[in-house]
C-alpha cells in the first residue's frame, strides 16, 4: 500500500516536527520544490526575453526565414514555460488552502511518489491514466 501525504498551509513555512516516518533531509518540502521551480521558470523566461526588455533576433539578418523560425520556436517555448508557471501557481494556491495532494477528479489523495516526481500533479495516477 502506498503512503500518502497531505500538506497543509504551513508546510515549508518554518520548523516542523515529524513523526517516526522522518522525511529525508535531502527531499525538499513541496513548497520549497514548487518555489524553486517557479524561480527556475522565471529565470528561463527572462533569459528568453519574455520581459520585453530585449529582442535577441537581428531583423537585418540575411536569412529572415531563419529568424522567423527561431522566433516561432522561442514563442512556443515561452508558451510552455508560461503554462508551467500557471501550474506551479495553482499548486501553491492549493497548498495554501490545504488542498494540495488531492486529486481534482476523484478527490482521493495523490500518492507522495507522484507528487515528488511531479509536484504540480492535479490528478492521481489512476485518473490521469483514464484521461489518456
């Protein structure tokens, strides 16, 4: 039987007392993992120029077709990163509300191993596999 962990609003907010099943010191709390991922995604968006401060495409480049293709690739990547950022924000909101780790479809707890692998998971493995 898999162990399921529910995380409340104060998870990651300060020192916590754990039961006999101590959490591995190397494993970050869900809040820390989500905040680290949010920082990484925001850094990638800034690097890609999403903040609008710079445009790395040279309009005078001889092969305008290549510029257009590169711009399309960057815009697609930015879209994916923005979707990821939205998933992270949704997970943090659920964490604050005490609803993190609960499947949105069947309302059962999501296995902790799934949440470790995919901290923004909204569905348990069973419901996620049914959607495919």
